[in-house]
């Protein structure tokens, strides 16, 4: 995967951490939105990485607010028990 342009002062550790972050965000995009992932391929590599990071952050925030994971409801065992009663 092509990486975002690194600042001139970036260390090899910073570049590796950023690469890992983009890889995890890209995996989240693949699982969370097939159509958005397909559309991302139309962007330039630098724009794509930026968009993938933005999507991942927005997906995380939305999931935290809605109590979901990748847009799907996550119910605690306690919540399941309450529904059974």
C-alpha cells in the first residue's frame, strides 16, 4: 500500500507506526464498507490513505456513540439476559 508523504523530520519508527495505522484502518474499511472501499480506489494513493484514516475515525466514533461494531449492534451478555426475561 502506498503511504502518506512523511514530514522531513519523521523517524523510521514514526513511518512504521503510520504504516501500521493505515493498514489497520484499511482493514476496517474493507470489513465496514465494501462500496466505500471500492470508491477509494479512484483516489490518488496519498488521498486514499487520508480518506481511509478519516473513514476509520468516523466509523469508530459512530460505533462508540451507537454501541455498535462496524455498524452492527453489539449486545452485552447482560442485555441478552434482560431480553430473555
